[in-house]
């Protein structure tokens, strides 16, 4: 299931000029499926992408906790330090996704640690529910 990253209209225009289009920015939660060639059944995967600026892929089983962010950050785009990354096109409706163990992401193609992902989503509650659901 794909959840588009939420963009405010002004930022959508600005970022599109930089080829960082809202249509290329999403969180996708894969179904729990087994591999037909005999590998172990996985927990599915989660992919977060903001165009060319940010990309992370990690197993759903790494999601330790989710919560709505109550504060509204002033910045938009991709910002982070020490494993905490904000990926947003809007200052509201931000879901915090805590990961255990720490995962890998890429920012501008450079590998970084990812222990907490904060992402702006139109329906953060639906994404949180999808991340915790198990068959």
C-alpha cells in the first residue's frame, strides 16, 4: 500500500522545480509474502522515498513504535543528524517511525544511519496502522 508524502502547495511547486516531485515521494508498505524459490517468509518491506534526495528500505519487523509528532517543524525537505531523519513536504501530519535495530538509508546517494524516520503523510494514522498490522 502506498502513502504519498504530504506536500504543501507552495513547497510542491518549489521542489518540483528542483526535480523533487511529489509524485516521486511516498512511503510504501509491502504485503507479507513468501519467496517462491524457497527462501524464508519475510515480514514484508517498507520503502520511503523522496525523489532523488532520500531513500530507505527496511523490514516491517524493524518498526518498533510509531507516534504522531505534535510539534510543527519549520523546515521542508530532507534533514537529519545522528540517525534521526525528517522527510517532509509539509509541517503537519508527521508520523514518527522508530526503528530497532538501526537501519540504513541514502541521502543524496550517501549511506546514513536511520533509527527514527519522521515523515509527513496525509493520513498518518492509516500508515501507522499498516505498519503494525500482521497477518
